[in-house]
């Protein structure tokens, strides 16, 4: 199994999120926020079926974006 994570940066430099497979074989999404030297982090771990549903929901919402 590959050992890697994906990091996505938010619309400003203070936000980023990381996505990786954790040791319990679940997908973990971790969101970081760093502003004025205050560091905050939240995470959620999803099983495979829930992660698939989230991915489908994200695609649906992305398709609603009008440029």
C-alpha cells in the first residue's frame, strides 16, 4: 500500500486540507486553519461507502457551480 497524502490549499494561504488512508483503512480528511499564530485542526474519518457518497455529492455540487 502506498504511503502518501494529498494536500489541498484553500482560497487563502491560511487554509489547507489533507486527505489520506489511515491505519484503520479509512479515508481521513483533515482541515487546517492557521491565522495570527493560532492553529486549528478538525478531522473526519470515513469508511469506503461513505467516502464514495461524499465524492459523488462533491461532484454534483461542483457541477452546479456557474463560472
